[in-house]
C-alpha cells in the first residue's frame, strides 16, 4: 500500500487526454516555495471535468495510477489503501430486497455481490428451463398436428395427449436424472432404477400416475412392433376390448395403490406389473385408433439437433446448480464471520449525525441484511429516496473501512478516503446533516497521530464552500491556526497541472458581479471601468429583490411601490423612488425577444454605455436605500475593508438621492 502521509500528487492516465497530474495536497506560498502538504483536498469540478475518471482510477488496481510526494519522488501505484465512494460504489454495494412490508431488507457489500451472483445463476436456470420447455412444446405440437379428437379421450382420468406430453418429458430427460445424495454431493441416478422403485410405491397424484404409464411407452412400442414384424395378428383385439382392458387396469392400479398406502406392501409387485400393462394397452389403442400418430411415435419425436441442444443445456444446468451451492456456502461462511452488530453500531452512529437523532436506523435482520426502522415502525426500502440510499451507502462505506477494528482508529490508519460528489441527490433537509457527518469524519482524520488523508470532489460550488469552511474550522479551530491543512482547488483543462488552487471567496459570483457594479456606480462619466454583462446585472437585481423584499417580479414597480410606504411624499427618498426607472431596462441586453421583433438580428447593445452606467448606479443606490449595510459587508473580504466601501457608497448616495455636493 502507498504511504498516505507522503502522497502529495497523483498522476492518472486518462482514456483520451493521456497522463494528467493532480496535485491534491501540494501547497506553495506566494513565492512558489513548496510548503507542508495539506491533509484535506476539496476539489470543485463541473460535470464532465473528470471527477468520475479520477474516482475510477483510484478504485482500480493499475500501474497507470502513480503516487508522488511533494518533491516528485515516486511512491508506487498500490491503491489497496485508497477507499473510494462514488456512484459506482453505491450501485455495487447497496441493494434493496422485498417491497411493501414484506421482507423489507437492504444488503451491503459482499452480501450484495454473492446475492447478485446467485440471482444471476437462478435467472440462467430459468432461461435454460424455458428453452427446454420450448423444445418440449415444439415436439408435442409436431406429434399432435393433424390428429383427431382421439387425443382428447380420457383413460385413467387423463387425456391421451397428457400421456404423450409426459412421454416427451421422459425422452428429453434422458436415461439419467440429476440428484443430490444424502451427503450433499451432486450426481446422477439411473431413471430406470428410480421408476422401478416408484412404480412399487403407488401414486400420490394424477401427475405421478401419468408419468408412470408414459415411462412404459418405449417398451410398449417395441413390443407392438415386434408382433407386427413377426406377422402376429393384432386385429383380434377390438378397440372396445382395449378400452375395457384399460378401464379394468385403472381400477386395479388404484386399488393396489390404496392397499400400499394401508400398509399392504406385497401389493407393490402387482402394481409394478399393472403399470407396464397399462402402458402397453394404451399404446395399442393409439396403434388402432391413429396409425399416423403411432408412426410419428415410431420416428424421432425429438430430433437429433434438439437432442444435441438439450444435452448442452442439461450440462449447463448442472454447472449452474453446482455454482449456486458454492455461492450459498460462501454466503453462509460470510454470515458466520460477519459481525452485523458492529456494522450496525457504526452505521447508526453516523446516521445519528446525519439525522440528528431522528428518522431512521438499522437493525440486523438475522440473515445477511438489515431492516430499516423509524419511530413509526419498519420502513420499506421502496420508500427510500435516492438521497437516503446514498446516505445509507456512505455510512456503510465508513463502517466497512472499520470492519476489522474501531471506527476512529481505522479511519486514521494510513488510508486515503476519496468522496466523489457525496452530497449529490441529497435534499436540502438532509444536506446539513450529511455535512455534519463528513465534518465529524474530518475531525477524526485530523486528530494527532493520524496517517490518513481525504479528497472530496463535488460539482456544486455551494457544497464546496460549505465543506471548505466547516473543515477549516474543524481542523484549524476558532483561530484557524491549522486551516492550511485544507486545500481548495478547481479542476482545469490542462496538459500539465489539472488542479488550480483557489481561495474560497474568489469563487463568489454574487460578490464579484456586485463589485463590478459598485465600481461602475462610483465611476465618473467617461471613466474606463470594467462593466458587468447585462445578464449578470439582472441576476444581482433578481437575487436582491427576492432576498431582501421577497419580490419575484423584477421588471415592474412592485418593489418600488412597497418600499415607498416607508417615506412621506416630500422626502428625498420618495422622489428618488419615483424617478427610479432602471427596472424598465433590466431585461434589455439579457433578453433578445424585443430585438428580434424589431428585426435587430445583430443583437447590438440596447443602451449606450453611459445609459448603462446610470442604470447600474440607480440599482446600487436602490440597494443602499433598502439595506445600507448590504453592499459594504458583502464586498469586504476582511472587516477592515468595510469603511472604505461604505464611505465611497455614501458619497454618491448623498449626492444623487439628497442632492448634496
């Protein structure tokens, strides 16, 4: 395994982009001097940026994934102590079995894999049995094709075609039947020997009756053919005589079978002889009533090609049954060596962090799975949302790491934990709880003496920021002294280094756009400043109205009308609000509908630069009027910057709203 404490950079060979370098834990100062490695890497990457490729590479044993320390020394390619949680992990390690309130069990880990293999083998057996059934049906259809209603006549309480169906079943099965011995060994028994014993025991069902008669058909057919070939007269037996013979034999068979059930075992010898006679006379009746049917029986009922296919299928079935027994033994062994109580303890400990002591917990089901419970009783797995399934899978992920020891010590024991979008598909109700669980795990990893590291990848900027701030507080404490152990990076498309270290605040789109608007607002006419895009101005305006005033209409006077109630008619503020026209142009430049209607297909700017400057200034002053502290506090990275922003904003506010020089 790789020494997690030394891992600073990882090189991964991608399918299309060649080898890429990811300096997850590498830190440098402003002068480019390498510093002590971080212990936590929070990586922001848009969908399609390569997060899944990284997770896949780190969860696969391959020489094409290479670990390096901060000085570029090669550490090896052993990923055995790298634990990756991803969508693939959830699919591979989490299953629900049962629905409704019947057997509402979930499975984790090896139990999932073994159960999947057993289920797959059972499906293969079903498929093979269906193919055998299809061949039987085709053979029976060929046998009955063009036949008269004779095949529907009843003898011994079953139709002639029922005996023919059982006859085909016997042909398909062959001369040997697969069976398990008393000691559990899989093998074959001679069908003749089996029927020899069965025929002496009577019958418990009409199906067994038909089977015993049909088993004698081959011998009966040969006997009739011998008489025919030796010119013995078969015409002496009328159809009526044969039918009466069959009726009497049926009575004797049933009487003998009843006697055996009553303990008269000597009747078994008579019964065996009666079966053979019943088969002979029924075959003779077929010969008399339908020569065409008899001739088809004389030929191959199941053709050579079908017999070859059946032989292959039978071999496959034997192999499938053998594998099922092997996997079942493995499942039993896992149950004996597994400690569901310990796993349940760890999972419930983590679930308690996520749900803050409420909602759900697990209990072992006594076999290989777990039952989900809540204060309301058993929770059917079908009612779990995708997010809740991911939460359970993540809890199991950490419990699995601790399968050989205590949770705390196992997590600190020279491993690298990789979480690929752990908070995807999580509703806002549970997101804070999942953050709390990850934060707790980070606290365990960052403890003194820990030899582990953690990589968290996400596509969500808000998730990345929340985790970065909470982990820095967890690791660095209130003073932030050890906050450097958390590195925040963004995936970039590069042939050299694919991670760009960024500050958390640098990714604040709202602040960055607002700062541009602020600079435009305090600028003078004709001054060269960086103007924001009109669409970005609309986004800030919309966000501010929704947050501060609860307004969702951005191009009406609704917000202005609401705010005017706070000022009298002659106040400067009221006059400013009455002159406020920026809302009329808020969609200009960010929506093209009006331009297209006016045949402005070039989509040229709707306002001149100075008009746009005035619009932005009005919006900034409106924001100042509603919330005096919003802009200075939102833009200041450190408290010391607040006064500077406040003073400049107050100057233009007093000048334009109150007319003061």
